[in-house]
């Protein structure tokens, strides 16, 4: 009887929560919503934001207007949203850079992770360890052995100190004991060009730009920071496959609101954006970019952000990176 009573009370509590969310969300939105993208127009994050925004506008009855506010490693756009009124009318398409790595490598930021309320994870993209064909290693194990027997000689390209590519390389070193040094470049395109030219031995970067080069034999894929293998390059193992369970890491992005945004508004936005991710046009465009569509709850998104922030803090702290 006690179990039945507890179950009924739990159901009643969920019912109260549902109706509270519904009642408080009925009047929202009553005007256009801004979705800030902290990157230039044309990239995957921007494309997905526009697809989701257009569909969400139809479901909400108010337009969702995408605004590009690039610069300073996403800090400009993030600061704008962090300091906006917490009313659900200014949102941010945040990336792992914004919330998981920037707080660990910048000396001071105009925002904290707690200044944002996670709404929904929009998509995540596997990251890859790729090597130039000249590297005498066909596996992670062989690469680690080669780097140890050639201390200080193996190089990997990065976007600069404290970037995702740099931290991925440092994580790899800490997990495997590999002996490597980083070489900074100004962006993913120069990194890829340097790797193809053999200027560096390795690169840790987003997978999509590397697939065709691996398929053509211009590069070797040694490991994926992913839970699952990728159909386009099925012979590239995941790091969890190789025994590194904590290395299922992605480039991800999702919608967040200012931290004090009312829960009913957050839940309404979550439900609407999840629906947009089920629309074939949106889902197919994301998958075409070798990204995963994983709609989820605000709580699950928040837990993922915390888990990654904790991991990158452990990686970055010994490096004492203090970006301005």
C-alpha cells in the first residue's frame, strides 16, 4: 500500500508541475525572440540555429531571429546573453568552448557557467585524432610508442593555447603518456592544411573536415572522441573502444538562456526546440554534416556541461593557461 501511495503522490506531483509549466508558459512568448550565435554566419552552428529558429518560430507563434555576434572565442555573444533580462527573449546557441573550456583557460571572463540556464542540446560532432601518412604508426598504441622513442619530435596542430584542439591533445597525452608538443595555427582550416602538407604530424579536431581525406588516403584516422564508430570511416576506432572511457568527447552546441530564466519558460523552450529537431529537414541537415541529433532535457544538458567542465578543469589546471 505504501508503494502505491508513493506512486500516486509522485504522479500527482508531476501533474502539478505540468500544469504549473503550462499556466506560466501560456503568455510566453508575446514578442520576437533573439537567438545569439557567437560565430560568423555560414558555419554548422549558425546553420543549425537558423533551421531550429525558423521551425521554432512557427511553433511558438513568434519569430526567432538569429543574430551573429562572433569574436573573442565566443565570449562577446555569451556576455551579451549572460547580461540580458532573464525573460526568455534573448537566448544563446552556446558551444562547448563557451561553457566547458573558456572558464578553465581565461584569466577572467565576463560570465560564469551559472549565469546560464541550459535549455536543450542541439547537436554534437565527433572529434578525431588524425595523422599524416608519413607518421610510422597505424594505431594509437603504435603512435604512443613512437612518440616515446622520439621525445619532443612529434607535433600536433592546435587553434592556439587553451583551444579545444590544444586541450584534446593535452588530454590525450595525460591518458596515454604520449610525448608530443603543440604547434599553434589560426583556425581549423590552417590546421588541416598544415597536416595535409606534413608540416605537423597530428591534429585533434572536428571529424567532418577530415573524413574525405581519410577516405582518399591523404590522412590516417587513428581515434575518434565518440561513443560510436562513424559509418563513413568504419575502421577508425573510438577511444572508449581502446579503453579510454572518459574520452567520449564531442564538439557540441545547444541553446541556453540567462541563468534566472523561469523554469516554465525553459521547459516550454525545451519542448519546442526538441520538436524542431524531429523535423526531417532539420534532422537531415544536421546528420549530413556528420553530426548527431540528440534532443534531451535541460537537466541532462546541464549534467553534460558540468561533467565536461570538471574534466577540462583537471586538464587545464596543471598547464596554468591564463588567457586574457
